[in-house]
C-alpha cells in the first residue's frame, strides 16, 4: 500500500472516530440512549428523542417517571388464580362475581387478555401461560404453568376450555399440547374461529374480528381434522 493510500485511510479512520465522539457530547447521554434502545421496537434515533424529551422536563417529573417504573418492577403481583398481572393476589377478573368461573380462556400474555377484554364479548376467566412452547427459544411444556391450570380444571368444575393462543407454529403447537393433555377431562375444548388469520399475533387482531372469533369458537379437534 502506498503512502497516499495510507494517508487517506488514516483520515477516514480519524473522521469516523471524531463523528463517534461528536455524536454524544456526554457519556451520561450516551448511556441513557443505550438503555432506552434496549427496549423492544425502540431504535437509537427514537431512544435519543425520548432521552432529550426527558432532559427538557422538570426534575420532579423525571423522578416521578423513574419511580413509577421502579414501583412497577418491585411491587407488581401476579394473580394466584390465573397468573395475570394484578395489584392484588387475586385479579379483578377472577374475583368479579359476574364472571363465569367455569369457562377458562387460555392466552399467552397480558396483551392477549387486554385484546379480548376490549371486545366486550367474553365473560369467563383466563389462564395466562406467560409464554408458549418454543424449542428454538428453549421453552418446553415443563416451563409453563400447566399444573395450575390442571388444578383449576379439577377443582372448579370447569365446563369449557378455550384455547386462544396466536395462530403461529408455536401457538398451534401449544394448543395441540393442551388439547392432548386435557382431552380426557369431561370438558369442552374449543378454539377461536379462524377469523384470526393464520400466523397472526392475537394482540394485533382488530376488536370486531377477535370478538366474532370468540363468539363463533369451534371444537378444537375441528381445527386439525380438515
């Protein structure tokens, strides 16, 4: 490599280093951006915009924001009955006298509970798995709270189990596992009508489609006998 080329390479390298330094005039700013960028769906540009927004706020407002996150992490509870996020040992849905305790809707997470509740078409209770079977992610049946669900079915005289997991490969695998596990129990096992498209995440379905899928739910065995 000749000397002019070496000179150009050195200048480019130096320029990149200077740009990197100029990008964040403060290490504190860079650290804050890096933390926000770790959140799902947040890129570095969005993270920088959020951090700069917080810098413009009053100190009390930023402190209230940070304290809210800390309290959420330290004080949040999970319902002992359904594993849903709650402020008490038994969530508002499980403890509500108007809910049908004999109908259980199995979902993956709190977002799915919120999506179904927003349809105003379901009056039973839930069981939140917290995850679904995914060998690629190292999640097997033993990692999910199936024992709690089994005890609930045995002790609450449950008449219907609705399998409402997302119609992805992992969701369908978990649905089938649950069907095989509880098929011998004297209960009706149903699944959402296929108004929810194959491969869709439940939380992204619109409320009308999801509501109709709940109302028109079908026996689970019909979903794999076609």
